[in-house]
């Protein structure tokens, strides 16, 4: 699984690590039972501090999306399927509201993009 960050972003790096894994879950690129790369590997690959990666992984653990095994690895839990389902339901609800409001596809996507940007700050 590819974990990426944007060093120029105002979003904390640990949050970006967690968001990158969430994005992989949402897109189906990662699934329950998959192992995340070791925190050491991610830190070395991205050129960031090991503890920053661990904080990102801990966020995912706190959300129930991964199980951390000390000295071993992080494994995506079955809760990831629920995450994907909740995301799809939220997207469906947003699409219905946007269509009901008469928004074009471009307007709806821009509204979603702006909302996401606002929540990252």
C-alpha cells in the first residue's frame, strides 16, 4: 500500500498518514486483513519521523480501522468495511441533497472539495 504525504500541506503529517490509509480503504485499494507497511519503512520512505507515522497509525487504531501488534505489524480490521459503507452512505446522501438543491455536478463536486479543505485546517 502506498502511503503519501504533502510536506507543503498545513495538515499535520500524522493526520496525512492516517488520511492516506483511509483513502486507500475508501477506494478499495486496501481491505480487511491487509497489512500496513511497518512504521519504520513508511518513515524511511517518506523521510519523516517514526513517531509521526506511529501517531497516524494510532489514529487509525483509535478509529477501529487497524489493529496494532507490538513488534509486528498493523493489520486492517473488519471495521474497514463499515468505514467504506458509511462513506458510501454519506456520499449518497450528499448527492441526493445536491441534486435536490439543483446543483450541477461541477457545483456539487466543488462544494464537497471546499468542505473537505475546510475540515483539514
